C-alpha cells in the first residue's frame, strides 16, 4: 500500500483539472472538460461522492476523507480504508458478478475510486420511505448474501488464499472499530455521541439496565471480532443498495471485513424491519398494510433465495476444506443435514445481529432516515419503541426463533404494540 502523503481533497472546482489526465476517465467522458458537469452528492457519513456528467457518459468519483464526515475533523479516520473498499469491490464482483458497480480506476494515494454511475437507480432507503416496491429485490439480495458468504469462506476458497485474505483485511483496523463501538457497544450506555428521541427515555433506561441483554450483545461482538467465516459487506443497510423498480445493486463496501456469515443478511433484515415499523409515519392507512406486507414478504423471500442459493453452492461448489465430499458424498452419505445445520447457525447469528442493528439506529450516533424523517416525535417515538422492543426480543431469544416466518410473525405482533 502507498503512503497517502500527497493526498489532496477533491472539490467541484478542482475535479476537472485533477481527472483530465486519467485515461480511464477521458476514454469514457472525453477530454473537453468544459462539457463536464460536476455535482457533489455524498450524503453518507464518511466520504465525498461526485457525479461527473459529460455528453456521452457519467461517472461516480468517490474519495475518502481523512475524518468522519458526519462528525468533522475531531474524529480522524485513515484514508487507507479506500484501499480495502476497492479490494472488497473486486472480491464482490468475483463472488457475486453483476451486483456491484464496475470499477474504472483506483488511486490509493488519493483514496479515490472512480466507478460506474448507476442509472436510473436511487438509494433503496428513499424508495422504502416513499412506499415504492422493487421487483426482484429479495432475489438479488438473497443471492448476493449467499454467494458472498459461501464463496468467501473455506467452504469454497482454498485455505491458504482465505487465510491470506483474512490477514490482508485485518490491516483495516479503524473501520471495524466504528462498528464495534457504534453498533455493539454505544447503544447500551450513555455514550458521548449518542442521541435519541426524548420520549424513549424510559424504554432506553430499561434496555441499558438489562445485563442479560448486554451480555448477549457482547457475546455477539466477540464473535464479530473473532469469527472470520467469510468476507462480509459489513454495512448492508438500505442506504448501501441502489434500485430501480426492478433492479438492485449493492454499493459502498468500505466496512468489509472477514466476519460471521450471518452478519450481512442480519443487518439487511434489520433495515427492512425498520422500514416496516416506520411506515405509519410515512403513509396513510389506505396503503399501509399492503406496503408493510410487501416489506415482510421481501424479508421472507430474501431468506428463501439465500437458502436456495446457499444449498445450490453447497452441492455444486464445495471445493474448500470444510465439510469435504470425502466425508459425505464419497462415502455414499448425504451432507444435506450438515448444510441445514450450517444454515441454522447462520440464521441464529443473523437474528442477533438484526436485533443489535435495530437498536443502534435509534440509540447510537448514526440514525436512519426511516425514523429520523418523521419530524413529529409523538408519531416517531412509538414506532421506534416497537423497533427497540422487537430488537430486544430477537437478541434475548435468538435460539428460539427457528425460521424466518417466526420472525415476520413477531414483527406483526410488535407492530401493534403500545410501549410508551
Ligand atoms: C461514523 S460512521 C457511522 C455509520 O455510517 C456508516 O454507514 C456505518 O453504518 C457506520 O456505522
Ligand atoms: Mg456507507
């Protein structure tokens, strides 16, 4: 890795002069910079993101900042994270082809990735808030989670390659540290940067005084840091998915690391559930139950696609050292029960992660627009309370939730609960 000593932050005004000599750029959008239109559109918590539009093509230019954008330069963050994001994109493209943007150019020193502009895709979270359905979403996401989980693990990879990759990604220290504190720890005490809707005070006090719950969450954190089953996206929420009415792509894997196979699908489920619980703040009774039903069906179908694809890969691509055919098929014995067992273990982790993610988005620093955009806190707070209560149930009773229908039925029950 190069040292980021000559790093210079891009701006709308400097982008043309900075990019005009890069072949990967000019071969796509030409050399006449007077025809380039540049907009900064980054609305995430960490980076600069520019759209550079020219008559024949448009590019996305993403540059890491040396600090957390959401907080400011009081929270420095290493630029080397762009290196890991690029490495993660390369692996995701190999493991789940066609689901991530094509990369055109990477510059480590400038922490810069230039990639495909997805059009007419928009951030999925916006669609969920607007009540728009996305066809094929569950299939894309279920297959993405299954393919990246399976193909990044020693079910598929050669052990030496996988261990080398774990070693490589273990150099990315600061980004997992954000997840370790903001997701797993800060929600459960009065951490400095936390904030929450004032009406939730009583519920939050109960959550933070529940030692059984904190014990469970810390146990999951121990797994998150020690278990390197596969390369996870690491931040698979609805702001990391871009969709049209029938196509979805996955972006922004800068939180990638080796971790539990259930991490991504668990975090994704939490974000679908938060979209579900927040719906009464976004639409009238007339189309509420239809849209909420679609979200729950999406969760269920995402898992169905995940299971089907994982089983398919198990039967066709099990080339790693785990559960080798020599122990099963070559002996004339089925490995189907072993696969079911692995899937049960993934579901258990996913359920716990799901509950924890549901908590952190209303208790910790980085909230989501699903709830935050409901301005009237007397409407927002009871919906967030349902989300918090279900999150606690998921964390405390993960092992009793044996299938995804139990989880969606539970969501319907909490969706009518009054907790304030
Ligand atoms: C300080 S970063 C806060 C959050 O933004 C990212 O998208 C991750 O979700 C992280 O936890
Ligand atoms: Mg992000």
